[in-house]
C-alpha cells in the first residue's frame, strides 16, 4: 500500500510539474505571436522566420509535455481528467497552428507587400501573389482545421481558467482563420482576374441608385475592362441606351425569378439586377454585351457612386473633362443629383457618368492611389455590397461564392439568422435620392414548442421637398409618365426570410395588408408595392416563423442605397396580428 501511495504521489507530482512547464512554454509563445504579426506587416521576413521557429519550439514542447502516457492515464480521473484532456487538446491546437500556419506565413513575409497592389504604369505585378499561393493555401487549411478542433474541445467540466484559455484560443484562431482565408482567396483570385494566365475581359456595370434595383441601381453606364499580364485597360465604354429591349429573355430565367421580378429581368440591361442574386445578374449582362458588341466577357463587375467616393479617398480629388473637381465628399451629390439639374438630356447625363467613371479608373490604374487606402476603400465597398463580382470561370466563381463580393442571397449559420431587404424602383425616375430606409429586426418566443417568431420592420420615408412636383425636373420625378404623380416615390419592397421559415404575412402601419408571397431558391419571400408622397412615411412589418428554437444574432442584408440604411434591434410582441 505504501508503494502504491508513493507511485500515486510521484505521478501526481509528475503531472503537476509537466503542467507547470507546459504553462510556461505557452506563456512564452503568446508574445511571440504578436511579434511575428508586427514583423510580417513590416515585411521583415528574416526576423519573422526566426521568431516563428522559436514559437514552434515552445508550442511543440507544450504539446509534448501534455501528451505522455502518464498524462493520458490521469485523463480518466474524475474532476482532474476533463481539465487534462482540454489542456492537451489546446496545446495540440497551438502546436498545429505554429507548425502549419505561422511557419508558412513567416516564409512569405516581405514577399507580398501592400505596394504589390499598387499599379505601375497601368499594371500590377502579380508574380509575388502567384508565388505566395502555396504557403497561404497550407496556412489557410491549417487554421480552418484548428478552428474546428478548438470548437470541439469540451470545457463544460473544466476549471474556469481552462475554460477561459479555450475561449481566448477560439477567438484568436477564428479571427486569424478569417483573415488568412481572405488573403488566400485574394492571392488565388487576383492574378487570374488580372490575366496572369491569359487575357481577360470584364463587363463593368456602373450602378445608379438614384433609380433603385435590388443590388443597388440601374446600370446607366457600362464598360468593358481588358486585363492581360497584370495590365488593366478600359477597352470600351457604352450607355444603357446602346442596348435594345430584347423581345425575350437573353437567357432562360428561373420560374421563381419570372414570378417575382418579371421577364424584363432578362430583356433589358437596366433590369438585369431586379433580382438580388448577382450570380443571376452577371450571366445576363454578359450575354447582352456579347449580343450587342460581339465580345464574350470572362465576368461582370458592378460598382456604384458611393463606392467611387471611397476610392477617391485613396486617389485624392480628380478633375473631370468638364472642369468639375470630383472628390470623396461631393461625388454622390454631383453624380446622383446635380447632374440631373445641369443636363436635361439623358445622353448628356450618360456622357458625364462615363467621364467620371473613366477618370476614376485612370487615377486608380495609373498608380496614383495610396495602396493601403485603396484596399481599405475596396474592402468597405465590398462589405456594403457596393462592389460585386461574377466570374464565368468556375474556379474563380468558387473562390468568390460565399463572399460579399459575390452578391448572393443571405446565408444563415449558427452565429446569425440573416434576412434580405431589397428595393426596386417603380417610379420610373431618379427619386432614389429622396428615399430613406430604416430596418429593425426582432424576435419573440410565443409558442410552446419554442419556435421563434421573427419581425422585419422596414420604415420608408419620402424626403423630397413638398414642392418637388414643380421644383424637380420631369427626368427626376418621372413626369407622371408611368402613372406616378410628380414628387411621389413608388417602390417594390421584397423581404427574404431564411430557408425553412414559414411566411406569416405583413402589416402596414399596424394593419394586416395583402402582399405577394413567393419563393426564390428556397427562400420564402414577401413583396409589396409602396407609394409615398413628399414627406410621407410608412412602416412595414414582415412576419416569419422559425423552423426551430434559435438564439443567434439577427442580421439584414439590404439594397445598398444612396444613404447608408440603419439596422436596429426591434422589440417584438407576442400580441402581433400576424401570429
């Protein structure tokens, strides 16, 4: 018995000593992670490599200290065991990240710099991005695996200190995985799109949210961009008036798309984005360009004036051929309001839009933009769905597929339930400048089975002046050509629930009203047409019943209008007339 006691005490001491040693190794590794980040950002590849090697040694030692046979044997001991299992698994994750993610990333430190994204004489040197692809692919796979591993660690029966360490590692790995995934996609996608493996052509849609469409606005100006070997050129410019209204859709439309948005979606260049799914818009615009100009493009890119204003932060002010100074502060007002007061003919307005787009493109492609500010501008535009990309190349489209750049329908996951709120103009005019939208999302559990009720509240306001009918031009108000009185704003509102939800209908200003129910690729949809006179507001609430109990966050993906739409939390009552 004494011998057994001695063995037990010795084993306990062994575990305690190794745990303390492992703790020291991990604590030594923590500051090295921040140090490597600074070295990578500064481009100091040699120092980053040396620090990564030191970090790997500490991580490997911690993993070894927590995985020997004695440690594993004590993992079955009540109370102590779950803590030992969790610590071993945490150390293994850190070791895997150090060996398979940090080390490859350190190898490319200094090889890929912000300046690589700055065009020189109209060209971007894509070779550093191509060379870095293997390392980023390995690091991305390792961090994705680490995120899954750390999420699977059971800390329900561990001490608070172990649970806290697991939470910190989860947050750090998740954040790093997202960042590296973004860069991995960029180094794979950018060289291809810039013609590293052969010439590429892209149709550029310059969306005008003064006349709303689900993804932003009508394509008033259109262009063709040519890319080859990193060289970017504006090959051709066109106006939407250069395209006919085709008698039938240029490509087959899904029955759901026809039912919700009509045949015009596939018949006219200004209507290809009635649908909020840019993966449908892209092929339609590509086919229309091919029919009109004979060039089958490799993809379609869309941008709007608000995104241009972000780019102007990077380029600085630009002088247009008209003599106007285009700046980040005046771009939206000049392009979406002042132009209509200055030019009465649509053709002249289109020329002005084309000149502005060409000037900004020239400033960016010539290398006049600050690369950090340029990437920040593009990232903001992408996050707000103001910059959209569709590729006809399956490999490139697969890289884009689940990013904001792809402009897909909202995807719900364990972290958030996502709704879609999309607007299409019904005025036939340029009154989008005067439409304000606020969105509130709410949830209430009113049923015994705990299936949640959701409410998406959309408040629309016509901010046009009271005398808009006489002070605004007919081109802006529509001149009542489509039956909408001058100054009024007519809008089709389409709200998407998540797949699996039941559509419970809608109210307007508190009363139940009729609406157009539908589905789109498995998403339940409620659509309604609203007309507002100057100064008038209306509150629309769309009801949904969730498929199962849910405590995730609520988010909305919205049409990017001229004014940044507000999204708020909303109180939802079980007394709603919708349930």
